[in-house]
C-alpha cells in the first residue's frame, strides 16, 4: 500500500517543535505583545512629559477623544485617505499587471521599471513627489501652470491630499504589481483561449474569467493595502506635508505621533493608538468574515 503523502511529520523529541517556533514567539512577544500591553496601560493613565510618574485615570483618555474636534477631523481624513490609497492602488496595479501580461517585446524592461519604485524608501518617495510639485521650482507645477492650474500644496488642503495619496500609491504599486502579475501568469492560457473561441470579448473575459480566478490575490492585497494605508504611510505624510495644511492630511497615525512625540501627551497618544489598532482589527475581521466569501479558491 502506498504511503499516505499527507502523513503528519513526527519529531524525535517532544521539545523540538517548541524550539523551532520559539524564535518567532520571542519576536512576537518582544515587538508586538509587549508594546501593545504598554500602550494599553498608558492609555489608562496620565504621565508627565518625562515619563517619570503616572496616574491611573481609567477611560478618561478615551472619553476625551470623543470630545476632541481635531480627532474627529483626523478620523474622517484617515477614512478618505485610506480609501483612496487602497482603491486606486489596487486598480492601477491590476491595470499595469494586465498590460504587462500582454507585452511580448521588451517584457523584462517593462517589468523592471514597474518594480523599481518598491526599492525607494517611503520618505524618499514623498520628497521626490514633493520636489516635482514644488510651488516654485517643481517641474510638474510648471506644466500645470501652462494649463492655468495654480499648484501650492502648502496652502491648498485638497492638493496636499492628492500629493500624499499619489506618493503613497506610487510607493505601493510595485508590491501590488508583483502579486497581480504572478496571479495572471498562473491562469492557464487554455481557459482564456477557450473563452475567446466561445465568443467572449476581452472585457467579458477579464471580468467573467480572469478577475474571479485572481480573487484570492486581490483579497490578500486588499488586506495588505488597507493596513499599509493606515500605518506605513506615516513617512510619506511626515516628509511631504507634515499633516498640513490646516490638518488636511493629519491622519490618525500622524496625530498619534504629533501628540505623543511632539506634544508629549503620552496618555492621549496611547489611547489613540489603541483605537487605531482596534479599528484595523475590526476592518480585517470584517474583510475575512464577509468579503472572503466572494473569493473563489481553486
């Protein structure tokens, strides 16, 4: 009888499995559980600017957030910003991956050019786009002026939001492109050719065949990009706009930094970080609970 290929591996000693997972458990405990516990404790207390003394205040820090108009504005800004970054990033990356999948000549050059932005640090990406849109010497600003568009993201909140969204999407496009392109390459060509023979046009083949087949990749990137827009875009906002003008790009993650490291209000900053983490966890659970039902796994 053939040996079952799914037979579970057997360890010679009882401690070996725990030893193998110990490094990962240690890293998780030191860099996630410990900071999360510290943030949770600090959110229920007030501390002096030097962190030498603290006083337990319960849920007062959270209650003060409900009365903070700037926090409400920052919350709305975060929803708008994360929605724009996630949606536009996925759509543009999928479009570029679909185009790369159809390229026959110069494919390697095309793929390399699309992957390069991922090697750029977020702060450098923000400085690059801020320089291109510089109100005085920016190349793109000069081009916009030819069409009668006066650009100054230091004074215009809408333009500042566009700038940080553009820089954030550009930084993440390469990551999304790699996964989308790999998903498209994994689709058997015979399926696409069969659909074409049946009379399905390019648009119908894409939405009726290709898109459902790469839905696991799309779902994975949806979760990753949502987390990216909430947390990893901090360097972009800090380098490009500093949360301004007029708090127009002051997202939750940047407000946490401003109050904790600039304002030295550690209690309020910790409470905001706990709220932000809770929001991201809830959104992730909702995605796995409801959106994943539409994912078609092979």
